[in-house]
């Protein structure tokens, strides 16, 4: 390696490191923008047949705000309100706390004060929030900037998608056939993970939430949101939540509702996981469940919430790169020799 190549390589590595430092604070929003742009890309192609790329991208960003961000904010506000009512405005009549306490005392022989503990927790939480109000304001500002950044990224990713794809084809030092195979497999993995974990988790959480509403479980919206998140994790799913709801109904002298919710959750909610998830993963992602579990848990630790999606994609992309590399190794050698 001559001096010029060494300098160029060192410069690229240094700039990559600095770029990573710049992106890291907003990594969650960058990954979210990439995911949203990926989902909207088929619509961008269809719209570009009728309008300019700029108009199409702007229309899809507006659609994303109306169709994704606005409902998410409403649901989040509902969940937060439900959580606050659970911790601070605990209604002892509606949830029959005294009945639960007496049942626990009958079964265990120990006295418990659920309402007192929750009220105390709510007061402590309120004190902490009040003391850290300045920090909370800074956090809110940071997230607002992150959301705005994500929307700008979605717009430009959609608007300049053709230039981006051309740049990738010209920059990646692989033959066009190898690139096509690699991108096709990564695309299958992304759709498999998206449908097999995100979409199925939403369906599973909503279906389980309907059971909560039908049996009168309090704060059904809050627990539905919790089940959607947990449903993205294989082997865990929504079982801890609906299992706890079954126990709650039993302790509140509602054995028939408890049995009904248990049967509904095992059969109906279980079907969404037993049939929809394997169908999506086996057909598109083609990843072993153990690999998916590792990707989800490792991705959550490495990338935060977005890692629930991108973790399995990274491992799936590694599998695709290894396969394409082995299949086209001789072709790459021939192209370099030529």
C-alpha cells in the first residue's frame, strides 16, 4: 500500500468514526426513518408514475404523520394517562382492591395494602418528576428535534431513492449479479421480520386486548400496548400480561371470566402466534427462531427499541452476505483478474 492509499484509507476511517459520533445521539430516529422510508418505498414508486418525486415524497411524509405519528401520539397519551391512573388515581371501587387483598390474605395468611403501596409509589414518582422538570423539558425538546429529523430523512430518502440506489450499485465493489442477489435476500429478511414480528405483534396484542375489554379488565388500552411490545419477543409474548389478568379475575371472584379469558387467550391469541409468525418468517426471512431471538434481544440492548426490528435484520443480512459471497467468490476472482 502506497502513501496516498494509506492516507485515503486513514481519512475514510476517521470520517466514518466522526460520522458515527454525530449520528449516535439520534440513532433511534435515523433507524426509524430508514424503516418508515422502506415501508413507504413501494408507494413512492407508484406515485412517481403520476407526479414528481418531490410531490410524491412530500405526500407520503404527510401520510406518515397523519397515518402513523398522529395515532401513535394519541395511543401513547392514552397509555401514559392509564399508567398515571394506575399508579396515582387508583380507584379502589372499580378494581375491587379490598376483595383482592382479602383473597390474598385467605390464600397466604399475610395482610397486604395494595392501594397504600400504589399511592405511595405514585407520590414518590410525582416528587421525582417535579424535581427533574428541567431535565424533562430538555428531554422533550430532544425528542421533538428527533421526530423532525426523522421526517426530513424520510422525505429525502424517498425523494432521492433512485440516486441512492445508483450510488450503492456504483460504490459497492461487487458484481451486479452478486449485488442483486444480496439486496434481494436482505429485502426478504426485512419484510419477513417486519411482517412476522411487528405486524403479528400488533395483531396479537390487539386480539388479546379485545379479550381484556370483553372480560372487564381495567386499563385495557395500557395493557394492550404492553402486550404489543412483549409480543415482539419470541418465547415470551403476551403470556405474562394475559396470565396476570386471568389471576386478577380469579382473585376478584370472577372465575367464569377468568376461565373464559384463559381459553380465549390460549386458543385465539395463540393462533396468531402459531400460524401467522411461522408463515411470515419461514416464507420471507428464513431464519432459525433461535437466531431471531438472539437478534431481537441483542438488538434491543445495542440499538434500543428499534433494535427489536433491526437486530434480526443484521443477522439475516450476515447470512445473506455469506451465502452470496460463497456463491460468487469464483466470479469475483475472475472479474478482478480480467
